[in-house]
C-alpha cells in the first residue's frame, strides 16, 4: 500500500469514526418541554445532564402553549418528553392521540393520586406532583382596611371585598380553570355560575398567569389572591411574612401535574431515562430545592418541610377525566365568558 493510499484509508476510517460518534452523541440527548416553575425546569435539566451525560434540550412553556406546540408538531414530532404543569392539557393531548403510553415499573413507589392518573389515562399521563387551590392574603393590607382574612368560599362574595381580590383567567391559566371546574363540581354548575357572578364584582383583575397572585399579594398590590397554596407559602418563606394562606372551609380543587412521553419521539429511550429520573427521589426532591413547593408523587423519601402539607386541606373528589376533556373545558369557558366576564365590575 502506498503512502497516499494509506492516508486515504485513514481519512475514510476517520470519517466513519466521526459518523459513528455523531450517531452515538445524537442518541444521547433528549428534547423536553417543561411547564412547571422555571427554577425547577432549569435545575432538573442541569442535574440530569451532569449525572448521566445525556444532553437535555429543554424549553419552559405554559401548559396551553406546550399543548399547542406538540399539536403543531404531530406529523413530525420534535419533542420527546413533556413534564410539569396542570394535568388537564396533558389529558387533552392524550385524548387526541399525541402521547405514548408508558407504565413505569415503580408505580408502587408513588402516591395513590399519581397512580390513578396513569389508570385513568390508559398510562398516557402520569401524576408528577399535586397542589391545592386556596386563598392567600396580605395581613398588613387587610389590617389597614379593617378587613378579616377569608376562611371560606362564601366569604369572598361579601361586598366588603370589592376590588380586593385577584385571580387568574380560566382561558389562559390552568390554575384559573382548576378553580372554575372545582367550583362547578363543589356547588353544582348553575349555583357555581351564580357564585362566580358575585365574585366577579369583587375581582380587581383576571391575570393571564396563575402564578401572579402570590407576587401581587407579597408586594401589597392586592389584599387577597386565589391560586395554588404553595405559591403563597413560597413568598412567606422568602421573607414576606405578612403573606398568609389557607384552604377554603367547604373544600377545594387541586391539580395533579402531568408527565408524558410524546408519540413518535425521536429520542424515546433517553426520554424514558429522563422521565424515570424525574419521578425518582433525586428528581422529585429538586422542586423544594428550586423553591417550587408542590407535593411530590414519589413517596419513598422524606418530603422537604418547606412544602405545605395537605393533611388539613379538605380536598374535593375532582373528576379529572370529565373536566380534562377539551369539549367540557371549551363549554365551561364559553359560559364563563358569556355570563361572568362580560359583566361590569
């Protein structure tokens, strides 16, 4: 073999090696959408990548935006895994065939409410965490206005709270929809809409995001907020000690955050590895470390004491199957727009 032939052979072998290495590197990545708090999203991607060497390409999107992207990519999926955020949009994605079934071997390590989410969705959606709807209030603001802290849903429609309550828009916010659907189940639909009309008179604004209320309360911009309790508790722990929270006395709705594999995922095996890691104590414990205080699905490790307990919360029997359906959500939102949001305040 001549020197030039040898060099050509080395070049070919080198090219083949690069191609093989490229294919290997390509296989060791996962493309994800995260819909929980930004801090948890970022910490999870960083830790998983450091521990496994698998590259995480991840964006943070609200659940409604994530669903829209996965729907738009259906013919040529670019996302492998979707995790975090209220479960209703996950169930809607399952309903229209955008997700792949996955039944983990470690279901006995998860709380019953997480396992039920698998069973109800045919293993298309897992239960990632849970948190309850409640009230938050700024003690200083209420004291100055000589207003008592609310204890029950019935308190909030008292005219003395006019202009003092902030909540989120159920059309743009999963939190807002969880409140709406919960009240419908708690009171009956017609009674709930009569209640919402009265509540509307006291609402100062419906924000696009369901996480805005805790910040508004902490800044003293409003006296009372309706959202997930953990958000208010997080503000209190960040030093805003005038922020208090409670669950309504009549009972309340709650979310089960979702996790799911996308149908037709290009990196299916690495997506499963990221999924399993997120559901493990290592992944689940990151929420509290990132000051994202939802209650984790995995029950095999000691929950961080920062996370508010659900022991004293009267959780209603929330029908995730019915109210997770796109048609039911559309119907309720149309009725809310027509009968509630159209009214003057």
